């Protein structure tokens, strides 16, 4: 018996009270999911404290969480299956706050309070079953559809988009991604609920172009890339606010190293890779 599954907890076992009820959101509100690909938790906190991310700061502090993978591919398999970055504090699986709960997937057969239960391979497909339009605006190459691996995640969505200007080497990738979404929203019916996932690639290497004169990526250029992405969010949020009061889920899928203990970049299980920022909020809270 697996003592940490939801339906096998002893009677009276503590469970974290949900901060929101997905039952009141799914089918009623748009859901906007923003992945700040490669963003480190420490960098996010520095910019939060320094006022470098004024848009994101409107919606509370970043939580410190553990990524479910050490690079984009494994992390997104888990995330789209409902296994979001998890609290760093020791906790039982049953005590985790679930937004989307995968039934009969080793985590139990009874959905915890406040969660949206599903039995599809991903919650994206389950949202489509409830009537959502599901869109993906890719960034890093795992969303590019250039090869079979790059078609896996876009395949979860009804509509998926990628252009070279959305990719890691484009200095204005986030602006292009937001511009693209705003154009698409102009013809999307207001009454048709939308789940939109954006994979912001700007923070991923190379990011040294966000600090003039820099020739190599480091933590300073990483932070500058985050500031750049934050500058693109006001018009995105304004457009979604006009459609109602959506739920926004903001997170990083993994971090990266800039020479700590001799390590560089990611796809390694270093603390700077595995500790990531996370928050979710409603746009009327800002």
C-alpha cells in the first residue's frame, strides 16, 4: 500500500486548504499559463525585491518550489500531467495543493478539494473536453515542431504556434510572442473559454544580449532577460482582463547554472537547476 496516495490517508490526516477552487474556474474563466523557461528562483527573488519585475510583483511573491525535471522535456511531461513544481518544504503528496489532479496515476483515486480531476494523459486535453479552446505559443526548440520531439508538446493542444522569432536567439522573442497572441485574440470569441500556454524563451541561453556590452551569459544577463519579459506582460494581462478575470499560472520549468561548483547551464541535477519560482493568481488581484 502506498501511504502517500490521496485516497489511502488515515482518517483525520491533515491536508492543506486550497487557495482556490478549480471547480469554480474551469468552464467559467480563461486560464493563462506562463512558463518562464529556465528562470532561477534566486534570480526571480532578487528582481522581485529590487523592483525589477513590477508587473509580476503586483500579484504576490514567488514561491520557492522544486522542479519536476532538470530540463524542459521531462519537466513539461510532468507539468502537463498535473505534477506542477512542488513546495520545497517536506510534505506528503496528499498534502500538496493540486490545481489539476490526475486520477488513477499513482496519486490516488479521489481528487483533493479544490482540484480539477482528469483521466486524460494531460489536463490540456481534459480542458478541451470541457469546451476550452487550447492554444500553445512555443519558445524553446521542444515546441518548435522542427522534428518529432518538437511536435510532442504542441500535439497536446488544439492549436499550436511557433516561429523562429519566438526562439531563444531572438532578442525580441517575448514581444513577438505577446504580439502574436494579441492578434489571435482579436478573432477569438469572447464567450469561448481559452486555455493559453506560452513558453517564454528569452531567459534561456543565450541571454547576454539583454545587457549591452556583455559577451557571455551570467546571472546578471539572466536577470536582465527576466526584466525584459516582465515589460511585455502588461498588454498581455490587459487583453485577458478584458475577457474576464482569468487564472494565471506562472512558473519556471527548471533553472540553470552559471559556474556554481563548476557547473554550467542545465540538464543536471544541481540546486540552481532544481529550485524554481512559482505563483498563481487572478488578474483582479493586481
